[in-house]
């Protein structure tokens, strides 16, 4: 059982900044995210796009903002459960909550901060009848650790940046890389497309287009796939099949936690962004209230006010005197529990 003061569901920019604000108040945080890496939409959807409306930073790439937020929060040593989706929540007699993920990891905290953005990103799966039988047995929809594929045969399908970039990366690691796409044209960045073509010319990537995977074979693990190209069916032996068709956001299991939901978002009190369940807060893109704007800086503000309220819940009767980090420094910022 992982225990913490504030359990943050969602490691997007809002969740990451919560770690810093909570840390200033000496509250510990643990984050759960369905994605294998932190950063939410910033790292999953647009890491290389510049953002122009972060106060004090005239221009910053979304990927760099994520790096900076991680750096800013690191001193407070947050814990992470990545690649797992928060699935269920149970209230305990002592008022705390137990959140269990789809992989069975249990987390206990008196305060829950849902920073789930547009929801957990679910992989778009190809329509292959038996694909679910091979999940985690050679089929995966994310690449968490490229070393798994060292000296193995890998088939990737998809036509976007993710498929192209991973093919290029794995060309030096895997024994054989095949890219299959249902069109001859790719949607990814031009330089990634050119790199794939170069690697094809020197025999480091096999390219099969326009084509699609229609069947998977193997007893306990993927051993081969059937690829349909025009009228022909090609039998291709492989150790791994990785469809990278993008991710679609879904509010998912959080929608069944008894929270008041409006238009696929969680209703909150703007006093401190608490939901209809005391002790559960919703901050960032996942919440809704009159005048709500889905912007990173709004998530930062909501996280800050939420942490003040969480402090009061966890330290009843203790007076908190607000100071500035410029005055107290980070380490000296003890939240002045009096
Ligand atoms: P998210 O970034 O969506 O992160 C939520 C995280 O929660 C995700 O990682 C998700 O996997 C996880 N999660 C959800 N449910 C679960 C669950 N049950 N279990 C585990 N994990 C879960 N905003 C700006 O301010 N300026 C801009 O210039 C700007 N440009 C943008 C450009 C694009 C192309 C897009 C798509 C958005 C842009 N935005 C911009 C919006 C901005 O990205 C969002 O406001 C911001 O990401 C919200 O942060 P968040 O942390 O609340 O949620």
C-alpha cells in the first residue's frame, strides 16, 4: 500500500505543479498516471509546440515546461505510479481514501486531487479480432522501455510521429524493424518520414504500405502476423506487434466515483476546487465551473488554492501564515504551523 498526504490522479502540468505547492506546506504527494511518462497533454500531444502564455516565460516548448515542472517539484520527492489508470476509490472509516489502479496497485491518502485533464488517454486499437488475447504478450500500445526490444523482431503500425520516431529509434536496437501503414503517405513530420526512407534504403527498416495487419498468431506470445496488402495476405514472423494509432481521451472510471459531473467534467466549488465529496478535489482541465478556462495557468492557480485547503483539513486548528518563497526560501518555507 502506497501512503501519502495528497494522492494526485494525473501527472499533467496541473498535477506536477501541485507537488510544488503542497511541498511548500510540507505535504507529501504521490501521482498516478495512465501514461508511461509525466506531462499529460504537453508531453503526449504537443511536446515540441511552443507555449506563449505561461507567466514569466515568453516562449517555452511544452516538453521543456514538463521538464521544468518535474525539476521544480523534485526537491519534495514525489512518488509516481506511471502507466496505470486509477480505477476505483473506497472511503475508509478513518476518512481516508484507497485508490486502486487497473494493475491492482493500492494507494491510500486523506486527500485526493483529481488532475485528470481530458481523462485518461486510451490507446486507439486496430480492429483485429484476437488482439486483446495478446496484450502484454507481444502486443503493446505504448513503448515504455525500448530495451525490451533489443535483438528482437518488431512490427510497428501507424502513420504519425509516434510510429515514425519509434521505428527510427528501434532501428539501432531491434534485430528487425517493420513499419506497416495503411496509406503510402505518412502524417508525421517530414524529417521523420525522410529518416525512415533513408533507413529503408540501407535495409534497417522494412516498409510495407499500403497495408494493414489483420490477424495475429502464436500460442502464448506473438509469433507472427498476417498483413493484408491489396489482394495478397503476407505471413510475417515477429516477436512484437506495436500498433501506434494515437490516444483518445476518456473521463473513464473517474466518471463512476459518485462525483457531480457536467459535460464530461467534474463540478467544483471555486472556493477551493473541492468536489461534492469532501476530501476529493478536482483541478485543471478536468473540472468545470462558471467561467472555466482550460488553460495551464488556470490549473496552476487552482492547484495553489486547493493545497491551502488540503493543509487546513490535514492540520485542523493550526494557523497558517502565508509567506513568500522569496522571503522564506524553499527549505525555510515551513507553512508556519502555529
Ligand atoms: P492533462 O494535461 O490533460 O493531464 C491529465 C493527465 O491525467 C493525463 O496524463 C492522463 O493520462 C491522466 N489521467 C486521467 N485520468 C486518469 C486516471 N483515471 N488514472 C490515471 N491517470 C489519469 N494551454 C495553455 O495554457 N497554453 C497553450 O498554448 C496550450 N496549447 C495547447 C495546444 C494543444 C495542441 C493542446 C491539445 C492543448 C493546449 N493547451 C494549452 C491546453 C493545455 O495543454 C491543458 O490546459 C493542460 O494540459 C491541462 O493540464 P492538466 O494537468 O489539467 O491535464
